[in-house]
């Protein structure tokens, strides 16, 4: 068998098995987005033009490790696997390449003193973090991807009933599965009205509290990254901080403006985000901060207390003027296809199922720095 599935590779890397992930794409593509801890040997052109010429640059690979080859979709990397096997290497191909890697979901329980269980679901290939709360047989999902079976499996594992779906905001890096998951299970889909431009939702407003089992979920309107960004406080024990507050950065402030969805400007959004952060910083220091993304290749649970975030996050140490100036002037590269993704998530564009995976391809870039 010369192919390994993305889930199998994820499990093996998690278990620290001695496997070498070899990315054969162009160096620029690799540097933009790759499997964590993989190496790059840029032989893409050689493999497509004349595979024999790829042997020399591949000859220095270690011969005592299994190699898994990676490209964008698993086609050219299969040629790499054939070449390596002909050279005597133990090699396999990552099925569907980086497209397949972006589909991987991993989950783990969050250590939190709640009357129930909070499960974090991470997509290592996208940096996305979702959460599923199980309390007294009820289960809401926060920020689901469009791979709905991942969340349904967790709900079933805990013998619970899915009772609600929440999106913290209209995401810019991935297409939400929120509306479809809610429709499939005939439950409310909660989203702040400012981000529900052309979509039917159950509106969630600042200060609203929704009882899930025996856990109170309080909504905190924290705009800035988007006009409808909402964070959720679960009993003062955990803070689902959306893309407003990351462990080492804060949310970007220009995406909605540049996608043509907001009438504000970048400076105004930065000032709004500063005020939103002050609201979150007033919560208990030992609350567990759970953002909706992690810029790396997250292995769940990704957690830090609010006190730890204060120490690690330089953005939180800036005064208002410096904060606004920094976020408004230092604009990183945009997430791929963010305009279409945003429009899909506010209900202004319907993306065909067959285009979803390709639309999402690429790194997570929702953090300001």
C-alpha cells in the first residue's frame, strides 16, 4: 500500500512515530503552508518534467525512516513516492495532499471546572478551533467547520442531544457548517445580527445568557475583528474568545472592510477592538481562554488562563493609541479567498459543496501579527 490517509498520518505524528514528512512542492508554496515538522525538497518541476532528474536531490534523505510525500493534491507526490521506492526508500503518499491534510480534525477535553465536559476540536491543517459542550445530556457546538460528521460523532460519543449551534462571528478563513448543522438537527443557529447580513439566524445579543444543561453560556459582544464578533463566558470558568483574543495576538481589523461588508474603517475597528479586549480582561484571571484559531498546527487542547495570556500577549500591553496605530498600519498577508469565505458566512454567496475544500486551502491568517 503506497498511500496513507491524512487521519492516519495525524495519528502517527501525534504518537511521535518515526515518520519523515517530505513536501516536494515549490519552496514558496511550502513556506506559505505545510504540515508541521515536515521538510521541503523542491523537486516539483523535476517530477513533472522528468522524474529521473529528481533522484539526485532526493538521494540525501535518511534511509532508516519511513517517508510520506506531500504535494497539493497527492498527484505529483505519488510520482515522488514511486521514484523513492525505486531508490530503495520506504515511501508512501499522503492521500489528497494538503487538501486532505486540511480535513483532519482532532479532539480532546478541555481542563475546566464545569458541570459537564467541554471538548475542543482542532484542525491542524487550518489552525481552526471548535468546541462542543456536553452538559446534562445537552450539547451545543461552537464554530463548527463544514465537516459536520466530526461534531455529530462527538455528540453521539457522549450519548447527548445536539441542542444549539453557535458561531462566534462570520469567519474569514473557513466556511462555517453552522447553518447546515442547525438545519440538519432542527436546532437554533446563533449568530450576532451584525454578522447575519443575508442569513436566517437566532440572534444573539450582548449579555444574553443561554442555559445549556446546567451550564450558563453568557454572550459578550466583542466587535472589532468583525462587527458581530461575540465571545462566550461559560460560568466564569472558560472564555471562548472568538478571533477577538488569541493567546499571543489579537484579531485582524481590516478583513470585513476589505471584503466590502463593513462601512467602518480600519482605525475605527482597531479602536473598537481595544474596547472589546478591555471587557474580556475584566473577567477572572483563572478563566481558561479558548480562541477560535491557533496560528500553528494545533494539538488540542490549546489552552491558557487569562492571567497567562496577559503575560504572553504583547498587544495587551499597548495603550489605546499604540494599539490602534499598530493594528491599522501593520497589515499582514490576507487569508486565501477571504472575500468569498466571508460572503458565504454572512449568507451573500452560496458555495457549491465541491468547491468548499479548495476554497479553504491555505494557512490561517486571522491574527493581527
